[in-house]
C-alpha cells in the first residue's frame, strides 16, 4: 500500500528526443509480466552514472562501471539493458560472464561494440542469471522500441514495487525548452549509498560529459542519497543520467555555467520525485516521514542524526502504531555517534507541535497533540541541534507487519 502515491499516466511521461525504449516478457521469474527493458540511445548521447557503495556489488554494476570507464572517447553509450527477477549478484565469474554476454548480444543486434552497452539487473541475489532467456528476448524488446514507452519501461523494472514510478519536467535553459523524464524502481533494501534501487533519467539538453557527471552527483546527493526504507544498501543500486544533446541550445560546458545550475536543479526535481516515490512505496509502508535536522555544525553531522532516527526500528514501529512514544527519537539522536553533542540544547518538533525543549519535555507539550500528528499519513520530524547552521533532510517510512511478511515470503 503506497502512501499517497499513484502511478503516473503514460501521457504524463514526456518523450525525450534521442531515446527509445522497448520491453518484453521473457519469464525470468514471474510468467506473464514485463521483465526485460532495452533503452536505445542515438549516436552522441552522453551517460553518467552513480553506483552502489556496497563492496559486494553485483556483476552488472562491475561491467557497467568498466564500460563507462574504458569506452573509447570517440564512441558513446548506445544502449542500456535492464532485467528484473534476478539481481545477478553473488554469482561470481559466471555472473560477470553473463552480464558481458548480454551486452555482446545486444551490441550485435544494434551494430555497436559491447562496451557501448550498459547492463543492469534487479531481483533475487545469488541466483544465476538466465542469460538464454534474456538474449532470446532482446529482439522482442527491439521490435517494441518507442519514444513514448516510458510507462511500460517503469513497469518492466519493478520487483516488490506496487506502483510504477516515473516523472517528467519541461523547463527553460536560456531560450531553449528542455525535457527531462525519468523512471525508478525500489521499495525495499533501500538506503544510500546509493539508495534495491534503479533510476534512469534522460534529458535532451546539450551538456558536456564532465558537466553531466557533476549534475548526476548533485542530483543523487539531493534525492536518492536522502532516502531510506530499511537501512540496507543494495548490491545493485544504480542511477544513470543520460543527455542526448537534441535540444536546440548551446552546450553547457562545465558546472560553473549559469545554465548548468538550471539543468541540475531540473534533474534534481525529477530525481526527488522519484526518490520520494520509492519511500512512499516502501515495503509495507503506511506513513511517509520527513526528518529535518537543523543547527548542526556540518551537513554530514546533520545527515548522521537524521539517519539515526530514520533507521531506528523502535522509532519506525512507533510511527506504524501511531504511538507518541517520542522519547525514542531523542534516544536515536543520542545514538548518532556525535561525541560532543550537547543533549541539553536539543529541541524536537513533530509537525508544528513542540515536543522537547533543551533536551527535556516541552512545558506545553500534550500527548493528545502528539497522538493527533502520529495518526497522519505524512509526518515531519524536526530536530534542532543548536550548534551551528548546517541542516539535512532525509525521507523514510514506518516499519509495519507487512514489511516482515513481504521479505519473509520474497522467494516463495
């Protein structure tokens, strides 16, 4: 049950010039569902990526990183291939070989080199990649290639998601109108770096590769790296940013360009919408929770406190039960690992309700006020550390009985 989240309509996801998408049903895990996606890019498209920091990263992550690093400077990425149902993680050398074979077969069909193809997988870990099914399904994906296939593409990358996730924006850079469209999947095993999540965003903007990399890092930091469902960083997390250069505009050469700020902000807006959709669709989630920590000495310190709250099972289960046992939030703040944190300076708010002042119960706090807020489907926790001017925001959800059921029965 997604929290205040509905699926986008196909018409709401704008085509991006230079990008076509095709899907197929190949029976990787569940018969009768879309489970294979090909994204084909026109010559000259530029691609930047941000990947999981999990040291046990999946075979497709290894291969995609290699292809992005080793690609001939005169060449460009021509396609991305994504399968659901099998993560191809914990699969050793056979997994790497399977990811490379998938790239080689798609490259053969497209008439490009294998290094111009990026592979992505999501699903169950430690199961062999069904390469034969995937390669046999690639022609069907190519036959289905369309500019307006973003909604079907969002469906084709889902695992435990209950809602396909997509977003679009059009905005102006200089005198040019630029389109940004993206899709993502994720509901469980969500925690940056990166927060099992996959995200693909494309724009027709003209932008250099260094500037595109800067935009990818900027938008990931403000979106996908600000969410957590359960504190587990996946083996397969990947966020890819594509720029086709088809818009009628001058090229944005570097991150100092004024137009680059507008572009990065537009990409971030799409990325934030997708990231929040992941949390709203968190496995078993009934509440969407914004955690805002202010008054830190550094941004990273504020983020650490926010994540200490977001990852506390005691806090998350209290929110599921609508129980204003708010001392659990203060306990989580104290467990954030900040050795010189002054507990007697901390203020706590639940939405507009002042809960704690200077580390103790606020004189005006009434449990009836806390209980009223806790029953809402969307709640903001605000913590003021009163030790500086830095701040951070993290989005999370509650922890319900259904989360345990979904993950206990994931393979059955």
